[in-house]
C-alpha cells in the first residue's frame, strides 16, 4: 500500500469556519497544516490580501499542503509553509516581521496517513519499527523510551498521558521483556501489553484494543505533545490582535483539559472571551462518514483588547 496516497479528511471544517470566522485580508496561522484541508478553506476566505502561515513538523505533510494549496492561483493569499514545531511560533512570527495575527488554529495529533503508515510505528494494527516520531529530526524514538526508562518512570508516563489503569503491570512486563531482547517493533510491544493485561483484545470488556492507551502515551511522550501545546497556548495572547481568535481541535482528554483550562485562565485575566462554552463536536453524519472525527473537540476563544502584561 502506498501510504502517502491516503487522503486526510479534515474534521469539523464548517464548524471551524463558523466559529473562527476568517475574513478577507486577515493573517492566519494554521499551526498544524497537515494536508492543507483546513488551510485551503482559510485561504479562500482571506483572499489575495490575506496571509496564511502554515506550520508542520512533518516534511511529507508540508509537501502535500504545498501541492494542495497551489502556488500561483489567482486570488490566492500570500502563503508561507514552514517546517517547524508550533512551540516555535514566537520566533517564526518575529522572523516574518509580524507583530500580530488575526487567527491561530491547531488541529492536534496525527493525520490519517501518518497513523496508517506502518513504517512510522504509530499503529498497533501492523508491524513496524517502534518509532512514533512525527518529526524525524527528533533524537528519541518510542523504542529508545521503552528500552531505557526505569519501571517507575514508564509506569508514570503511561498513566499520566493516557490514564491506562494497567500502567504498572505494563511497565513491569516491559522491563522483564527487555532484559532478554531489545524491544524494537510495534508487535513486540503489542504482545507485551496484551500479556500484561491478561490477554488479547477480545478478552477485555472495553471496546478499544488493549494497546491503544500505551501507544497514545508513548506517542505523546516522544513528540512532547502536551509540552508543545502548552507553549503554543501560552504564546497566543501576545500574538493575537484584539478581536483575533484561537481555535484548537483536540482528540483526547489530556489535550482538551489543557485547552479548556488555558482559555478559562485567560478569561479570568480578561485576555480572552470564550466563543465556545462547551466544545463543538462533530455531527452524527460527520462521525459516520469519518469515524476518526468521533473524539474531536473544538474550543475557540477571542482575544480582548487587554494588554498582555496587565492580564498575565
Ligand atoms: C490532524 S493533522 C492536521 C490536518 C490538517 N488540519 C488538514 O486539514 O489536513 C495534524 C498535523 O499536525 C502536525 N503536528 C503535530 N504536532 C505538531 C507540532 N507540535 N507542531 C507542528 N505540527 C505538528 C502533524 O505532523 C500533522 O501533520
């Protein structure tokens, strides 16, 4: 299978447009440009006087966004696509000599092709190297973590990132297994997790595969996903124009909690107004069409005119 041919279907697209309200001439940061699905809609909305800055850590996805967003179409805004982690947003905007932007958007996690590409090690359904890096310039893979962390550290990492209730047993079994042989592949880890929780997928009452949470926890750690998100959220008020908006789509409770708490803290500091009191969820129709959208939650906040120094 040519994984690169898999299209990523953007989630909550109409809802993103409705709540962020991009308009002609605006400057927008799509912090996770991916295949350019949301970005294409932003580009149409802001038109030729607008400026779209798209970031992604994955060089392959950035190329796909480049192909999709075109280069010379009439009415197209200025588009800068930059390979970077969104935690570097302040340096990137300063480098582009931008003092403020109108919108910051992040659609967190991984794209469908990244998830299904066995060579990246993100899926427990197929065998592949236990890598999990979204950015192949990072030095630590998931295999490095499972083969080097102490049992307590592994157990904490799995529990804190994914609330896996069998984290201790899984960490113990990983440490036992690696005494004999280095854990290098996704299927080695799947077998270890299944043996730690007492069997294969069928024997647990939960609907999800027994390795789901362990894989999620490791992916989050390898890519420092919560740390990057916290940096983006903390930088945003300084870079948003008064009236500008920030929108984040998250896919699991750890991310959503961080976004929710950040927006509430900034509201208390008079820096934000909440545009979404409750997270926006996909319609039944979208969930049927695109099952990956099921866990998506969109939250949006609007920047007030309060100076950052007064509010932080
Ligand atoms: C869910 S996909 C985004 C899909 C995109 N909205 C679209 O419509 O095609 C998430 C993307 O974010 C990228 N990504 C994840 N963490 C990132 C980070 N900290 N900084 C920049 N890009 C990141 C991934 O490589 C992936 O391409």
